[in-house]
């Protein structure tokens, strides 16, 4: 019998906490025993590893959380072919560190190095090159998946297709990934040529995206959501050969991440009591002006470029009063600049401007609940206290109606505020996913607080 401890658990956004039983199996046998025990006692099971999901996807008020972070072995590597087999608790930052020094990289890397293989699959995460490589599913060759009855299945795009497609982006509701075989990409060095360009409005941003996606490997933009025109800064990077005389910068990059960790937490603690809408508006304006004096072009290590928020800047949940709520929206590419301006205008009308707004370009992948499509994503980050404001419900209703009318999507894996009718409006494949989930887990063993809130069986 695996020990289960009563613990207070919260998502990465720190906006909601619950008490739950938590089990931490150390290997597959303990995992299977724990899963079987929960099934016999009719205790629903939620999955957790790195704890990077923003809202209530990794909490389970009425059941057990199986924390699979101890299943963290890199099972095998093939540096000739660029293939790595990893357990679900392996952090992607670890794979990046080991592969970059050998001339390889995962084709999709999200903005946090602590996202795990299991979490990346369950949320089908994306990176700053989503317009080129799509979501994390593009990295997956095959998986070993444990079903609710403890059976282990080997699945890929040709074998066990239904289970393969359901687990990817399936929010931990259709099985436990035990191992994933991941395909890497060759890179010329760990270094990128990086360029930052300011734009005055959303239309200028879209022009820059269009001009960048052919010749640059990664593109991301930041928008001042307090500015009605949508001014901001676009940052783009592309792999380069190592300049003569340089050495691998990865050790110093990792040391910087540790060194600045304490400073980041201290900065967040000092700033948090003062953070409010007027001050945040001033911070956004100051960031826009600061970008005019920083070097426009430089050479940076991939770690410095991709993980900037987790290295130097205080993580948003630490600086937002009461934690952070994020609603990440994806709107179609057609008239994308107009959609962004409409979302900005909606936020201003309700006084719900995103405190920090990132923009990326995406491509579609066809998985039922994936945050994907040929379009642009727009992140609405707000402090938890905004949820309690009278205007928040009306803001969310209008926002979802706008996204649904455009044929867009919302990132369910980050959600804490949607209702079942919202999800039904923006995911036409939801009914089919629920049917698949029922077939793969007829006893309802896999569940979590998000699923109970949004997906009635």
C-alpha cells in the first residue's frame, strides 16, 4: 500500500488551494498498485508532476493526486539519430541541457524549464516556434501508457491511435504516460541571433510576424494591453553557428538562473503589496520605452532567450496579489490584428486589461482539446482578486462569445474561470473527446477539479 498524505495543493498560478490526498510512487509497480487501490475504493485520480499547470487541473478535492515526479529517469538516448526516451517526471529543461551540448534540441520547448514530459504531453504545450513546429505532439514518436485498469499499452500514430490521440492534450484524463520516445532536431550551436523590434500598434505587429516566420526560427511579441492601439515589442531568434572564439555558455546560464532566483523572490515580495491596475499600466508603459534603449540585435544562448521569465523576472504568480489567473486565447489569422484590438478594447471597457500580455503565432494540429489553430494567441493575465469583481463574469462571457464567433480557442489546461457552456461553445470536438474518455476509462478513475468543473460525464 502506497502512503497517501493529506496536503494543501495549488496550481502554478497560486490562485486556488485545496486539501487532497497525495501519493508519490517511486516506480511503475508502485504506480500500478496505487492506481488499483484508488479504483477499488472509488477514489478519482488526478495526475501531477512538475506542478506547472496554472489552475485546478492538478488539484483533486474529492480524490487522490498521484504525483509522478519520482518517475524521472532518462531511459535511453541515441545522439546519432537524435532520439531520447524519458519517463513522465523528467523536466524538459534537463533534456534541453543534455541535448544542446550535443547539437540537438526538442522541436517544441515551452517557456519554463520545469515543465515535465508528462505535463507537456497532457497539455500538448507549445513554444515560441509554434508557427513552425506546432505543439509538443510533433516531438512524440511513441508512448507507453498505463490505462485505468493498470494495463500498459504501447501507442503511436499507427498503433493504438485512439489512445495516442486522446492522451495528447487529454489533460491526464485518458491514461498515465510511463515513457515517451521523443525525436530531437539538429541545431548548429546552442546560440541564437536575436532581434527586438518595437511596433506602434497591432497592425504593425502582424506585419512583423508575417515578415519573420519565413526566416526566423522563434518569434514572440509582448503587447501593452493598457494601450488601445496595442503597441509593443516583437522578439525573434534564429539558430546560428558558434562565433569563432566563443565557448559554450550553458554553465553560466544555469548559474545565473540559481543566482537570480533569490533576488527574483525578494523583488516579488517587495513589489506585491503595491501592484494594482494604475501601477501595472505605468510598468507596461515603462517597459515599452525601455525597449528603445536596449540593443536591438545580439547573440544569446537558447536558455537565456527561451527561459527569461524563469531566470530573471519574478514569476507572475509571486507578484500578483493573491496569485494569478490566465485566460489564453487563440484567434484565427484572418484579421488577427483586428481581433487583438477588439480584445484589448474589451479589457479596457471592463477595466480587465491583461497585466502582462504575450502574443505567439500558431498552426493547427487537429487534436481534440489542443490549444492550436492557424492564428495568434493572446494571454490575459489578471490577479485573483479580479475574479471576485462584479464585472469579471460579464467580461469572461463577452470574451468567450467573441472567441467562439471568431472560431478561436481558449487554453483549457491553464483555465480556472470557464464554465461548461463556455467550453462547449469553443471546442466542437468536445463531445467526441468525452465519448473517447468514456471508452478508455469507463469506471471514471481519472478525474480532477478542472474536469469536474468543465466536463460532466
